[in-house]
C-alpha cells in the first residue's frame, strides 16, 4: 500500500506515523509509554535490536510502498552510525523519498 501523494508530506506527519510503528514494536516489550522525538535513538533510547529494525523496515514498506527503502537507507551506514541513528534521520529519509516519488 503506497502513501497518497495528493497531500503534502510533512515531517510532523511522518514522525507521528513512525512513532506509531515504533510504539507497536515497543508494546511487545512492555515499553509503550516511551516518548519518541526526532532526537530519540533507536538503540540507546528505545533499545531496539537488529530484528526490530527488520520489523520496522517491513512496516515502512507496508505503509509507504517501495518509495521508502529502509535497507537502502542504512546500507551506507557503518555499525556505529546504525547504532547512533535517530528517529529524525529516518523521518528525513522518508520525507525526502516520498517527495521525490511525488515529483515523479
């Protein structure tokens, strides 16, 4: 299912959607009350492991379709950069990818 391109893509809307996806993941660990902001780190703050990132990748593909490729996004990162990755970095990637897809 691809995101509708008729409405402008905003960082706030994408952050809200990604935070929702993360809350579902965190709920499995009983951590559904964690505040998620642009500065939230996947590993340090949310304690997500690589399997959780795989699950998040699937959620992103389901929500946004092929316009957002999480694996391609992190492919250029080294391990330390992946560990230090923030929600804001992912939000920016999603916004840029969706805007590029909307332009054709």
